C-alpha cells in the first residue's frame, strides 16, 4: 500500500495524490489547499496562474482576477 496515496495530501484541483517531488502551489491563507503546478489554473479560462498573480478561490476552485471579479459581480454564477 502506497503511504502517500493513503495519508498524503491530495491536489485540490485534480484530486490526485501530491508526492514530495511534485511542484506545487498553495492557495494563499491556507496550507490545506495544495495544487499541482499545472492544476493551479483558472477554472473559467483554463489559464495557468503565475507566481505573484492575483487570483480568487471559491470552494477550492481557482479563478484568475478577471473571472473572480465577474463571479463577485454575478453571484448566481457560483452555483454553475
């Protein structure tokens, strides 16, 4: 039984195991939300976010600043 599959962290984007050698990003303010580098992408436009770029997180879903602001302007979009 693989230790990391049983007890390791899971990527909040793809829900797969995060291994020690994987490149990851943490959502600001939370050490529990860890993402593979490729999974740290906007759920709307699929663009991978860069270091230092502003973003928003809603229910573990990452949004670029543009789409996050659109989401805040129209809260009904959160349920989609």
